[in-house]
C-alpha cells in the first residue's frame, strides 16, 4: 500500500519509519539537529506547496534514511495510514 503525503507524492507504507509533527518536534534540539543534518546530506524531499506541517522518516535502499516534508498534518497522515490498514 501507498500513503499519499500531498503534492502528488506517494510513499510505500512499508518504508515509513515514523510520522512527526514538525512544529512540536522541531522544538527539540536533537530533532532540529537531525533535520539540519538530513538537509546537509541532501536527503530531504519537499512534498509541499505550502509551509510544511509534518515530516516522515523513511528507509531507502540506497540511503540510510530519507526525510519527506508534508503540508499535511501528522494526524491526517496517521489517519490515512490507519484507514488503509483496515481495508487490507
């Protein structure tokens, strides 16, 4: 199954390691450093047309991790993932 994270971007659910609220988690020094390092390494994909509200950390066959920025709320993304689990 795939999760639509906005801006015509679909992610394989099996690759998603976590869905995080950007406003809440970015207040943490550790999370801020993680996101800054990911951006420096070039593994951040911006799937937004607007200001990002959440980010997803995914594993990847060629990189350690990929970070996707989404304009959708983390609760919305979590709800979509849960709805798809029910249909399987």
